[in-house]
C-alpha cells in the first residue's frame, strides 16, 4: 500500500485532477459483453438504491420538521 502512495500520492483524495498521474494508472476492462451488462446493471441498481434512500431521508426530514413545529400545539 505504501508503494502505491509513493507512486500516486493523490489518487485516493485528489485536490485536483492531474492528467499525468491519472495517465499512469492502469484500468482493467473486460471484452465480455455479458460481464459488461452485469456491471452496468450493478451500477444501475446501486444508483436506484441511493436515490430511494435519498428520497426516504428527505421524507423523514419533512416528517421531523412537521413534528417539531407541532410538538407544543
């Protein structure tokens, strides 16, 4: 892990994007269409879950606000 930190010190939390550092990174890809579809579906499901959770949090915040406003009425 320290070797990667020495090579790419700003990869985890970059303050800015440096094309030279990004250009040194190797990214594994697949040519298998079924695997690509599976990965795409996985990201779609993750995105859907994030949106549903975000909607739920917003609804709960609205309920909390209503309850706080009407607590002593």
